[in-house]
């Protein structure tokens, strides 16, 4: 029997409710339907007081430290951000700046973003993928981008979105399981 996959979704939205949080919750729900999962959602605006002014990891508060550790110890990370001026939010970037330099090395990361229009869809390839490449993470081939037209408030209306999420989850779960098993059997 395999152990539950530890999945952590990090949402870079600056407030609740948010379309980005709705997307992350939908990805986590799809993941739970696909495989046994211990899922956690971290909305950065709720822990930002503990890290927003920190220049170094030893300056973060206990709640932010616990969130950083949860990401580093996860088997799979869902990194979700709204798009501001063609990129991720500053809060999102600053949080991942505080993750241990090798905390995401060879860790599967599913990239997701929301924006006002389809013009921002390349944020996955031009901003998120390079960020997580620098962190040496394994980024899932399929990212998920939704524009405002895919939603009614925070409810996803576009049926194609569910297909994209299924495809991304189906791509990442076997890799997450394999990498988790490899880490478990690797010599200490």
C-alpha cells in the first residue's frame, strides 16, 4: 500500500475570495479524486505578516516558517498565482525566495495562474517555469492558466478547464509517486 501523497498548494493572491484560490482548490480536489492525498492550501496573504519584512529565513515568524517547511516537505507543490503586470505577485516571489535553496530540488511542481485576459497566458512559460527551474524543481509539462472569462465570480464555468486540470494531474501524479519512492529508498 502506498502512503498518501503530501500535496501543498501555495496561492499568491493578495485577498480572499480569489479566482486563484478557487483554481488551486479545484486542482487539489482533482488530485484527491485521482490518488490518496494529504492536501494543504496555503494562502500567502494569511501568513504574509510573518515573512513580508524578512530578508532572511531566520527572520520569519512561526506560522510562515511552518508554511515554508510544509512546502519543502511536500511530495508535490501546486504553485498558483494571479498575474500582475505580466508576472507573479511580489508576495508569491518573496515566499519562494525564502524556501531553502535545495528545498524544491527534484520536487514536482504543477504551475497554475489566473489573469484578466488570455494575453497573460504565457506567464507560465516566461515567469513561473524559469523561477522553479532556478529552484531545480521538476515542473509538470502542462501548466494551467485561466482568464476571467473562465469564471463567474470564483466558480469555474469553462468545461475545458476540467480537462486541462485532469491532464495536468494525470501527468504529475506518477512522477510525484516515483520521486517520493526514490527519496524514501535513497541512502541517507
